[in-house]
């Protein structure tokens, strides 16, 4: 079978099932896992797929909200890099808000060596991640559970967030655009993030470079509302100039 034929079959499978795994494809086609990874890399370059740990997911419109189990396996190295940089901005004793994003979960892991933090979050995954940390206060926003996203949303969560005043909010997004600012696939998640921004002294946007120049369904905020933008790769000159003009610290 020619490689292009194999990739077309893989693409058809992606469109049907929304995700594929390297191992089963390797067995099915009788080729090495490295060959399948190269196929997925090619599909990613062509804009059809986004590689994840052990496979790939279908690239869909930016208004589509992916399940948390998929998002946490996507672009892992970039999120780890971002989380390490965000951790440098958080001090012992800080009060912080963390959103439901998979990037924020990596941030939670990266700050476990801090002391006496108070963390408020609408993420079930982050609550579990930090359950064994000693000397911290971990507060849940409460609210309505979105099962696939593992997030608590709704007016209860939003109202609880507005009761607090914290040092920093760390949020992520689906897309970030020079004109439109940062946006999210879900309106309910966007509302929670806006509430977090309003309740914090500083807002840190933690976003991987693949989301630059992208826009999604619901607006979260404008770039000038940020204290810092943390990403994994140095943006081009246009982004650097725009962020500097808007008074946003760019960290990468």
C-alpha cells in the first residue's frame, strides 16, 4: 500500500471517529509505529489533525469544545514549558484562581513546591491534582458539572468567584487574536474566565503558540486587560510589538 493511500484511510478514520491511536494503526497496516507517527505528522502539517500523546485528534472548528481527556494529551511538552514559566510568577502565600483548562492543570503541578498558597478553581482535575498538597487552602467554586470538560460552571460558580479578591488569575483559551483578543469555544467557560479576571489583581494568559491567530466562539477579554501572556515559542515581531504597546509582559 502506498503511503498516500494509508494516510487517506487514516484521515477517513479521523473524520469518522474524531481520534486515532498509533498502536492499533500500526498493527492494522503492518507498519512500524514510527511510520504511523510520520503519517500523523503529515496530516498535522496539512491541517487535518492535531497530534496527541499516542495518537491524533481531528482538527475541527474552533467552536468545538474537546473533552478534557483529549485536551490533556494534546501538545503536552508545550504546556509543561508554559507551566514552568507561569510558576515563576507565583509567590509563596499568593491567592490564585485557576481555570478549567488542561494548561492550568499543568500549572497546578508546576507550583506544588510553593508554600501557603490559596487556590480557587472550577476544575475537578485540579482539585484532585492538589488534594495531597500540605499547607494549602484549596477552594472549589461549586456550580454545575460539565462532565466531558470536568469543569464547574453556571451562575453558582460565577457568583462564588466574584466573592473573592485574589493576587493572580491564570487562564487559557481556545484562540488568541490581535484584534479580537482571547476567545473560548464555550460561552459558559468564557463567563467563568471573565469573572476570574475581574476578581484578580493580575491576569496571566497561558496559551500555546498553536492558538495564535485563531478565534473561537465566545469572547473572554482584550489583550490590554492582561498582565502577562506566557507561551512556549517566541512569537513573531507583530505580536511582540502589539503586546508591548498594550503593556502586556510577554514570557516564553
